[in-house]
C-alpha cells in the first residue's frame, strides 16, 4: 500500500512558507491506518517492548495503536502543565524560544523496554527532549519511530545515539 497517497500537503500552514504534512486522510482510511500500525510494529515484535511512549499530541494516535499491537503499556509525554501527578520536565529549543514537555515520574522503571513514537520527526527537539526524560527516569530506549520524517530539517542529528525509523520521508 502506498501510504504517501494518504498524506496531504497543505501549503502556507501554519504560516507562509511551510508545507504542512496533514495525516488526516490517512487517519480516515482504516486500511491505511492498519498498514501504518503493521509497519511500525513488525520490526518490534520480538523486541519484548513493555511500553510505548507517545509524544503529545499526534504521537498519541499511532502510539496507542502500536502499544496495543505490541501488547505493551502506553505512556503519554505531554506539554507543560497537562499531567496531574508528580512529573519530570525537560525543556527544549524551538525556532523562537523554548518549550517544555513532561512525563509522570512513576510512568516507567529500569526494566522497561521502550519505543518512543511521534507522528513527525522535524527538527528533532521534541524527540531529543523525550529521550532525555526517559533517561532521567532510567528507561531503556529500544527505538524511536515516526510516521513522517522531514529530511531537510535534519532532526535525526539530535537523536543519533538511538535506533530510529521513519515510514515516510519528505
């Protein structure tokens, strides 16, 4: 199945000069969604993954499905102030300024074998911050995976110490 045909490019969104990769058409097609989950899960089937970490918010979409497919738990990484319990935080740089993500301190343990999932690998700042959070809590990152990678933004350079996969590259 050609997953690319389910990715819509929206020019000048969210601002002029940006070509946004919209995954909504893919989400609307059950067969395409199943194919994504299959392709994300297949190389991990024998890796004994215990938890999938999804990065807010679109990382939750396939992160939850991937966790279910792998018979693993799911851990949300959320934006600042969105989690209700004791959290560990990590800031990261944006194009203009900084942002912060958080994880519950009790979300994982040192025996967990983790996959971090997000929909898009762009500049890599969020993925790198997620790795730092997992490392602070002693987790074992087996892989990062993404539906889409925007090659020109060189996000993979911020996560080079970890195995990673992207299903689609632009």
